[in-house]
C-alpha cells in the first residue's frame, strides 16, 4: 500500500486544533477512550498534493489532558473519582479529552524512497486518522522482510506484537556504518545477535567479523545447523578464533603500534625506534622477525656509522632500555609472532561469520589487534578495488566486509589516545568507497570518541539513563528527534529506537526473539551460591562415607592417670 493510493474506511481518532510550536508540528483533540494514540504512534491527515489526495503521515510526540475530573471528585482517596462522577451524573468517558502533538513526516514517495513534507498544514477541524498496519508496513521499512538486503529486527512497539514488522536496509548501514547504544542489561548484545542472524540468512550471506572482548558470541555456531539459515546448498559458516589461536605477525605492526605497545619511552627511545623501524623496513623488505627488529635497534643507535658492521653494546642506556622494552612486550607473547598471522582470506568470506575472542587479552593488545586487522582489510579492499591485487594474493578481498566491534568505547575512547582510534576514524570516513563497513556496540557513548559516533549513520538506541551518555547521543546523532530521546530512560529491556539511513523514519521497536541462544546472559549469583553450597555439602558427605572409620580409642590406666590409645 502506498500513501498515495485510494483510502477506504479510515479510522478517525481526532480533529485538528491548529499548528504546533514549530512549523512541522500540529495539534489535534481526541477523546481516545481506548488509549490508542500513544506516544510514538503514527497518524495522518489528508491533503491535496499535485492533484492527488495523499496521506500526510506524522508521529505523536506529545499528549496532555485538556479536560480532567474536577478536583472535588478526588477529595476522598478511598472513593474513586469515577464513582463520584457516576453519582452526580458526570460522564467521565464522554468528557475526557486529550490534546495530541504530532510531528509531520510527510507522504511517502516511491520514486525518492523517502518521506516528503508537502508544507501543507492541516486545516482546523480536519479529521485525523490512525495509520493502518498495512500502510506502516509499507512505508516504515526500506526493505521488506525476507528480501535481499533486509534485516528483520522486530515489530513496531505501539502496535500489537507482529502487527507491523520492521526490517533494516542492510545496504544502508553497510555503506554508512552502524551504532548500537544501550546501558548494561538493556539487551544490546541480544540485538546484535539478532542482526548477525539476519546478516547470515540465505537472502544476505554476509561476510562478517566480530571483535568480541567478552566471549559472548559462541552460541552463533548454532546457526550452522538451524534450518532457518539453510537454503539449497547454502549453510552459514561460523569460525571462532580464541585467544590462544590469535596471531599478529610482528612485521605487520606499524611504528605507531610499536610505540603504543612499549611502555614509558623517552624522547631518545622514540627517535631511535623510528630509525630502527625504517632500517628494518628497508633492510628486510617489510618481512622481519623479532631478532631482526632488535638487530635494527642496535644498528640504528645514535652515533653509529651506517657502514659499520659491529653492533652497539646494550650498555648504551637508550639502546639497552629500548631492547629491554621490546623483549618485554613481544618476546614470548602468544599473540605477536614472527611468522604467523590471521590470514584475511580465512577471516572474511561471504556466508561466514568470524568471531575473534579477545577475552583474557590485555587491553592495549586488544587495541593493537583491532588496529592491525582493520588496517589490513581496509588496505586489501583498496588494493582489490584498484586491481593492484588479484586472485591468489594474500590481500585479495573481492567482496565487501562488515566488522562488528563490541565495547567500542575501549577501541576509540574519548579521553585517551588509543592506536585503534585513528584507524576507525579513517574507515568510518572513507571505508564506504571500498566496501569496508563498521558496526560499533557500546554501553557508554559518553566515553566513545564523538567523531567516531557521529559518523555512524544508522543508530539502534536502547535504554540509556546516564545524563552524560544521553547528551553525547543528542550531540552526535542527528536523525533522532528530541521527543524520542526523552523516551530513552523509559525503554524496557528488548525495546529499541532505530533511526538513520536504514529506515525511512525513526521507529520504536520490540526486538524479535533470537533463533540461536543468547550468550551474554548475566550470572545468577544467588542460584550459583546455593548450587555450589548444596553440591559441596553432598560431595563432602560422600567423601566422609568413603573414608575408613577411625579406630576406637581405648582408655589405658598408667600410674593413676587415664590415657587413651
């Protein structure tokens, strides 16, 4: 159904009162005894636009009573006001009225694939209608559930469950990036799981990598055997790289990575490390081991002749300190390796979801792993797009990729200089040209770099109670209206506001049920305590029964004293 199609039997819910406080608002009066005109509900009025009678859709942004019970009806708390009204013949249902404020969206244009505000305000006294489920299903989502490029997240919150399904346009957030923002316990990881399930459906078959600092996404492996994800010969692949299998080759670290990993470098050490890095790149053609890097450090000591073969003694404080720091950070490290690397062709494949678990990994090492991975795949997409890499090359990635980053505020912190921040900023600003997109998940948007958040053009925002986080969202997210931002503290678990380039207008949804199990559930501490106490007592009793009985001590009398043997 299109907003320009003939309208049959619309349900009138109120009458236009007049303009609102802003040019794109109006108010109407409604009795609303069934309480259908909720905050966030969609209504419309009819207007002539280009010789066509169109529905001009709007979203309810405010609601206040304009006719209430007289104060005297509430004098006795023990007697309901409705009972007093009935005694005096006051019909409360017939006399209760509400003034509803509506923000105008406009009519939906099939040509432009967006809402167009006709700048035609409704006339006073004009009827206002509740938008039909069929109309909203047609115009709220840019894609229909189940079609190529759609990600069905849930149904409209203001309608009964299942009445108005809403699907994100995958192309929208894979070209302009995605942010999932929510307080702890609001369901952000659950929502991310739903989104990942949609990306791995047969109608999408995405190439996805997840940076998982807490090990919450193991259960996605269930997709491989679930019938919902199978179609013909297609079945999604889920690969999990645990901390002991993650490898970053030392020669793939940049100078910035090395400086970030090495603690407390002096200015002279910074200078010498830069010379050593350039020496290693030049001498070993970008492929060098830890020992060769240390050799480069010794060879690049200040005052050493470039043509001299002898190495500088580590008695030199700068050289010795730098060698010690490099050995402390890299020698024996399970992640940084002389020869092994996470190969891009193994991580990124259409129809494959790759989980890189970074739990049990130091925070700085997590940031370096993220920086090197994002930098490598971005460069690989550039090389492939410009035909500088072809089949058989290790950096040949001939398809777009999507990288989902949990706890994004740790990889692009607002108040710290993390090595992964600059890489993220570059991809967020330029990655769309080369098919590299990023999804950020955070519970503390106030701690996330503002430039990083503002470049995510699709936002999924769940309950947020912290005022600093609310202000950061208001500053960085342009597509969410103030009226919806006021809803953030009152959202329940599993409810989300979706806005931006993947939907036609901001909507409030209830998230659908996941197909795979949720892996990020909180620990039930009291239940665990009770279980371990009961099991521990039972195990102790079993051990006691298994031990041989201690011999009975018999009294022995010796010199008038009673002893026990």
